[in-house]
C-alpha cells in the first residue's frame, strides 16, 4: 500500500512537471539584433559605456545609443561639429514589420574641428515630453592635433 502511494505521488509529480514545461516558451536561439546605422568613413565609434572619446582634428566619430525614447544632444563642445543624426531598428522584427515599439538606435555623427576637450552631453526623454529627462550621458571628448 505504501509503495502504491509513493508511485502515485511520483506519477502526479511527473505530470505536474510535464504540464509546467508545456507552458514554457523556448527562446528563439537566432540572433535577431541589428547593428547601429554607422555612417561611412567614421573613424571612431563609441557608445555610452566606452567612456572618454579620443580623436584627432578632422576625424569623425559616431556616438551610438539605443532607447525606447529619444536621445538629444544638450551640450556640444565648441570643437565638435554635428554632421547628422541617424536612427534605425535594433531588431530584425522591427525592420521587417513583425514588431511594433521597442528600442531604436540613435547615432550622432560628429567631426572634430579643433584641438581641445569638452563634454558631450546627451539626454534621453520621451519625444512627446522632452522636458522629462530620464537619463543623461556625459562623454568626455579629447581632440588631439
């Protein structure tokens, strides 16, 4: 009788585990991420985690950030020129029309015009509420002759 009870409990446990496994969605093992849209002829690529940027006069750099909201430059050092801003999807489902929302790439294309140093300050905020700053990134930039 005791053995029968143990077998029944073991059977119930296996059934519960099997049902729990059915509820799990296996993650897609394919990498569906997309790289940031870097402009051609960029010499240096940095993101918010790279820390200080060191470039030479005449070189260009791309600052790459991703967000569900918008990134804007709030402080541009005098020795840098903003050449343009690119945005793009971070995932193939966004690009191919299979997903809505999600993060986007923000790429700021800059050119070093003169030697010096300064802080490039970028702020993340909702596009419909730009005064509600969610995150600030400060990237020290050193431009060498």
